[in-house]
């Protein structure tokens, strides 16, 4: 799965002021990302506000991005949920012809046991031949995929090829890296700790900030993967403060504020999300002006 090494971007879904999807801005954003050197696109992840898109909108957005991308870089599609039967059905009925891999979040809200998490992903792996990326984000799901469960899944199913780790637990990540089967990827799910994770052996990042700064952040990842940590550190600390403010008032409100300041997309989000506060906007603008 070498095409999933490097920098993937959890692409935002731009909206018009009436909250309809802004396809002109979406096309502009896709071109912005591809021409600035990112390695793959992640469609309908958390940053894409996928939970507020209808089934029809999800299909339209995916089809549109596939068309604009025109097979230039891989596409990863987010399909997940907390009802295994429903997610299995989505795996079966979604046209995955032009999708290179599926990112599937661990079940949220109902807080399954480790065995429940294992059985959930087992059911998914058995209904598709597409590569699956586990997504561990305890801050959103209220449950953690332990290192033992991740490794069990990685060893038992050949099409479970990677994990996106957003637990913030570097010790857990190192345990997975140390004991993973050959070819299984560790992908950072947190912009701010990507550099130390790559130093520990991780394979890259699925990024939020790279929506706005694809070249700078993918350069940081590439320097780190090449072992050039001095150059990587320079870029890491350049963006370090901004990363904090992207999440102060919720994601993707922060990065959409940046994208509007850069003239790439608007900053509209769908309820229950709201725009960043005036204080956060002022700070973000100050940081960007310093660039």
C-alpha cells in the first residue's frame, strides 16, 4: 500500500451561504491540493462534515471529486458508523470502482468492547476486497482500539492494511509499529504529532491543515520520511501554533476559516457546527499574515 504513504488530506466540503454544496469551490480545492503535491484524497471523513450530508449528496460529492481528480492520485472514501449491519450494507451498495481504499471509523456512542470492535471490522473485511484503513479516534468515539486489537485485525485480514491513529497515545502507536505485520501502515490522524510519530516509524498522515497548506505540510512529511528531521522540524514548528487554533472551535470550522482567508473556499459549515469565534478568527488571521 505504498500509495497510502505520505500525506493524505481529509478534504472539506465547501458550502454556499445557503448551505448547499459549493461545487466550484470544491473543484478549486481539489486542484489546489493535487497541484501542491499531496499524495491522496480522503473524501467524506470527519473534516468533510460527512454526517451532515444526505445519501444523495455523498454520492454526488464522491462522483464529482472522482471526475475532477481524473485518476491523478488515489482516493480514500470514509464509510463508517455504529451499526455494523448498516455499514456492511453501505460497503456492499456503494460504487467503489474508482475508490482505492476505505477509511472506516471505529463504532461510536455505543462503546463496544475490544471483541465487539474486532467483530465489527471482521464483518467489514469479509464483504469487500478493497483495502480498509482502521480509524481510531477515541476523542470522538469514546472508545479506544487497543494495540492488541489493531494487531489482531492486521494479522487476521489481508485487506485491513493500515490504521489512522488519532488517539494521541504515542506509546500505543509505537507498540503497533513495533509488532505490525509487514506492509501494515501506521498513519497519523493528528497533524500536531505527525513528526514524532514518523520518527517512531509511522508512514505518513491524513491531514486537516494540508487543506490550506498542502505543499508546506506534505514537504514536512516527506522530509521526515526521508530522515531529514532538521528541515522537517522547521516546517513542523512553522505550522504548530496554527494547528492548535484550527481545533479550538471545532473541526472543520477552523480550517474553513483559513481557506476563506486564502481565497480558496468559503467558511460556511452546517449545524450543529458553527463558525469560529471572532477571537479565534483574529488569531488565525494574525498567524497567517506572519507567513
